[in-house]
């Protein structure tokens, strides 16, 4: 993995140094999946940024322009990737302002929601891509919205999983270049990277974010072509995507309980879920039933920003109930109008699924325990059975929900975040 990241740095530096006529300082910063936070200890970001800051502070020329170009891998939706790349550029821009004293007017921001050109080059660098790189390039000729779905079908999904491991991490990056006017010509920089063997071959031409150099001294750069104005307005605040989910518990349907749930992202790593259950059918025989009308709102905390993986939640429970398990007695809330109530904790996990060519589906598994206040009556477990006892009050401590749910995610714009 480190060889791929190191090769990527070599590719970018080789393309820039081969075309430069003025002094430039450059650096690559890498990000975690679905994250825009700049972690100094991730992929040696800290040492590279420190060396970059030292070079900039020692540079003798006048700064002419600063380019910040961010990108993402094709794992997520186009909307999520657009917002993610904006966040990544904002994180790096904030770091450069603080560490180097740069002003907002000096920056040119270039964002690529998916670094398709980089993917094309990395297919030649990654040895594991030899068997599928032609098929991936064929998929890249499709309209952008269809490319990821087509790639997921190559080699029954094995190519996609290999790219997720060996190629996509390098695409989650930000490239920074600072150019200087009237700078003395310097020797080509030597890049020493661990674990890079002499056999690594650097292609001669690599499409990287082009730096906007003054027209009278700069060579012609193919793409992207950017001309830096004398004064640039401060970047707009980042607009993030808010996640929404609709869900249904498959285990509930197995018990003849109709159910649906809605979930909304409140903040980063925090969501609110609101499920509703209703059942009024016997389970094949009239002596077994799980009839309920129940709501169970919960606040969830997620370790991952994209709200997948593990989560923990606090939930409340309010429910009418009438159930029998085939024994002598049937249990019902007192007078049919005294619901059980209480609350507890839920632990769960959500996995992304790729169904029907979409990455918006997911499978969610959860189990919760609670303390519930009960007030119920008992009846003989026969049709129209008589009362046995009334107004029994007790506390219940234990499992109060188990779910295996199919989920579907929507995205929408949320407020500006500065």
C-alpha cells in the first residue's frame, strides 16, 4: 500500500518538475475514507507537511499563486464526493493559513469529485490491477453516473474490492502547489520514499492539477487550465450533505408485524431514528400472537462519519401489547389502554449493500435492552377467554428489540458550515 502512495507522489512531482520554468513547492495530503479531517499521523502527512512548510518559509521568491486541488474515490455518490472534496480543500486551506500565514486571496481551489485521471494512471502502477485494468478503462468511457456501477460487476466484484484496497486510498487526497516569481533556478528535487523499489517506473506524462503560472513565462499545460487572478474572493463556506434513511425490520415482518422507520442525520456522527410497529394477526394459530402498536425513538452515535459500521443508541419505548406464546395465559396491557413504557440502550452495525447498481442500500443489525414499566391483565389463552388477573404491575428488565433491517439512504443539502 505504501508503495502505491509513494508512487503517486513520484508521479505528481515528475509531471510538475518536467514542465517547470519557475520554482514550485508541492505536497500531497491523504485522507481517510469518507473523512475530510487532516490527520498528521495518517500516511505520513505530518512529516511531508512539515518539510513543505520549511521549504516555503525558506523560499527566496515572491509567492505568485497557491493551488489546492482535492479529490475522492468513486465509492460514494457524486453529491457526497463533491461535498467531501470541498471539505478536504477547506481543511488543507485552513492548515496553510495557520502554518504559513497565507491569505484567502492567494488560493485557487480545484476540486475533482472523482479523480478519474489518477485512477487511469494508478491502474498501471498497481500490479494487482493487471487482470482487470482494461475492463475498468472500458467502464470509464461510460457516462460518469454509470461508471462505478459498471466497475462493481467486473470479475464478479473482485476488481472493485481490489481497487478499494490498493487504488482508491490514493485518490482520497489533496495536492498543493505554491509557485514563486523571480526565483533562482533550483536543481530537481530528489524524493526518497520508503518501500519504493528501483523497479517503479514513472510515466512521462501524468495529468495532475495544473498550477496557474503567469502566461508570459509559463509553458502551456494541457488540462486542467487555470489562470489565477490577482485577487480571489474567500472560498465559499462548505455545504455538506445531510443523510436520510428509510428502513424496515425483516424480523418484524416474520412475526406479522408491519413496520417502517425513518432516520435523519442531526450532526456529524449523530442520527435520530423513529420506528413504528403494528401487528394484529395471530401467528398461524389463535394461541400464538405478537400483537403490538409500538414506537421506539432513539438517538444514535456513530464512529464513522458516513453512518455505517458500529453505532450505540439510547432509546425510549412506548407500546400497547397483546401476546400469547401458546401456553395457558394471554397477556394484554391493562384495559387495553395502559402501554408499557421505559427506555434503554441499543447496539448495532450497518453494512453498505450494492443492489440494483446502487450503493444506497444497507443492511442494519441491532439489539437493544431496556427497563420497562408494565401494567397488564392476564386471560385464559382461548378464544374470548375470561380474566385470570387484572392490574398486575411490575418492572421488566431485558431485551426489548432485535432487528435485521433493510435500509435505503437519501441525501439532501444541509445548512452552510463555516
